[in-house]
C-alpha cells in the first residue's frame, strides 16, 4: 500500500510554502498520473487550473493568469502510514511526508 499526495509551492517569495491539495483534486491528479495523461484540469476556490504532468517537476497553471507553480508528488510506502484523507487536514503536509 502507498499513500500519495501532491503539494504545490504557494509562495510568492523566496521562502517556499508547500500546500496540499484537497483530497478530490489530489485523487484526480494521481489518476491522471497513473493513466500517463499529459495534463489534468480542475477548479479550486473558483479558479480554473491545469496541471502540466509533462514538465519536470510538474506545474500547476492558473488558466486566467498563466501563473505557474511548482508541484511535488510525495509518496510513502507503508502499512502504518496515515493517509491525508484519514488526517482530514489538507492545508498542511502530513507528518509522514516531512522528511521527504
């Protein structure tokens, strides 16, 4: 079993601020990754986004402004890992991912 979570660098400064996606968006991105799709779209907080899965690292692009943000795919393989859904808090990175 593995737990996978996508995070986005939401900082507009030189200090990185990594934020996790809501579970339904995370699942949509992971399903696109597994299906080897080039991109996936979603709406979050009333804004349209595209995730470019072909760039390295992947990027979130806000459709209206073309603003690009780096993304990361975090994986933890363990039967002991609590999934982000189980933690019920997608606003911060779960402890199981804190060491990269």
